[in-house]
């Protein structure tokens, strides 16, 4: 038997900041393979720069995304970091609370839409049972209280929506150790921590 794993998301799913094969997707695939004792094929559909709403549109309309998700027994989603980054860039020198609130509201709505759309796709699909996991956010702006509040609120929302790999506390205070030279994306060690947190969520109902 072959299990299919589809990873959709932003630059974290893509693995930006680490060498090929060192992102969380291939690492988590191997961990899943050890659990199910079968070969796990994977489709890495990460696009750097995507916001949560842009990813939602891909899931709704892109034939490649829809076909891959429909056949997947394991699904991971990473989104939300770029929503924060764009709000920060639009705020120029200071975070503007109203922009963060707008970004958070849009992000929550699009996350809910993504999960609903995937569940609709899976009805009658070939992969049953299946699981969906979210990748929680760390804080790319550790010195900013406003950014930390955004991340905490989104992570709390995600935990109520579906099983979520929470990595905030693992990255906090260890940014130099776990982030790549750009200061935004994980390095290989950071991606391994994300994969390990996903693995700790288990594999029910597989």
C-alpha cells in the first residue's frame, strides 16, 4: 500500500532557508513512513510569499492542488506568516494595530475556508481515512509585542480548528540558532523541530 502526503502552504512548506531535503515536509514524510510501515509518496506544493487567502484560492481553483489534496491521506498546511509580514511592511516603521487586526481577521476566515474546502474535496475521495495538520507560527519579529500578540491569537485559533504543531515556544529566544541567515525562515534545525512537532500529534485516524 502507498500513502500519499500533500503539503500545501507558503515558504515554510517550500522549505525556504534550508538545503533541499532539509525542510519539514521531507522530514515529516519519513517520520510518517516509519509510523505507517508503508511507502509514503509526497507532493510538496509550497509557494513562497503566499498569504492564507492566496492559498485558499489555490485550494479552491488550482487543479493540481485539488487533485493532490483529494488523493492524500496526510495533509499539512502552513499559512499566516506572510499575512503578518505584509501587515508589518504596510505599517512602515511602526506596527499599526488596525492593519494587524485586519490581517488576523482575513487569515482566520481563509484558514476556516481552506479546511472546509478540503473536507468537501475529501467526501467520496479515494483516501479515507485521512488527517489534516496545521503548522503553527513562530514570531518572525521577536522584539515586537504587537507581532507576538498576532501570532499567539492565530495559534490559538488554529488549535481550535484542527491539530496544530505549536512551535512558538521552541523558537522563542532561540532565533539565532533556529533561523536561517535571512532572519525569517527556519534553517535545517528549525525545520526538524517543526517536523518533530507534527510527528508528536500522532497519525489518527490512519
